[in-house]
C-alpha cells in the first residue's frame, strides 16, 4: 500500500511537536479496514441464518404436530362417544347428508350442474351416508388413538391409557358381530 502525501496521519510532524519531522508510530495509524474481515462476517451471518432457519423449522413442526394430535384426539373422542350413543352418529351423518344435498340443489337450480349430475351426486352422498352409519365407531376410535401415538413425546398420557380400552372395545365388537380378525389386521 502506497502512502499518500495528503494523508494527515502520515504527514511529517503529525502528533509531534511543531516543526519536527518525526512520523507517527504505526500503532497510531488509522487502519484502513475497521471491523472483522469480510470472510468471517459472511460465515458468521451464514451460520446465524442456518441456526435460525433450523430453529424455525423445528418450531413449525412442533406446532404442526401438536395441532395434529389435538385433531386426532377430537376424532377419537367423537367416535368413542358414538360407540356408546349410536343415535348421535346417525343424526350427525343425516345432517351432513342434508347439507350436501342442499348445496347440490343450489347448484342444480342455478344451472351449474345438470339433472343427471345432480341425481348421480345425490345417490353417491346417500350411499356414503349409509356406509358411514353402518361402520363401527369402535374401529375408528381405535384408529384415531393409534394416530396420536405417531408423536409419542407430545402425546398426552391419557391417550396411552385410552388406546388400550379402545382396542378392547373394538375386539369385543368384532366378536359380537362374529367377524373373524387377526391381530396383524387390527394393528
């Protein structure tokens, strides 16, 4: 690096007595690049960004897992409730069927679907309703409790206790309906 004559630090007599030609010591010179070298600051920023991204991903996955577990628990509790009160299950699917048929009627009346499409969709919804009403709620209660165990560390202890009773209820229901099943099919 060449020294410039107009640089006040390097002028003769700077920080010395007037008229003296002594140069300033190197420790008194102002360095040209203050701060950390560019390579270290870029690496530090990259490292910090990487750590923050990893932390954000972990946080989002934790929140997602907790929402999933709460959803699975709600479904399991709903099906467990339906196993003791089948009328509630029938009422729920009847109301669901009526809502869907009302939406189809609105589409038909507005001319967005034809009469054939309307009848086809209505028949499909009717078959789904009958199928869902005939299904065993014990099977689905067991299934949803088992889904909660996909996240064992986040799963509340009550679910671990209820899954045993749900499996037992499911097996009892299979025996009552005289359906043969094997353990590997159930689990």
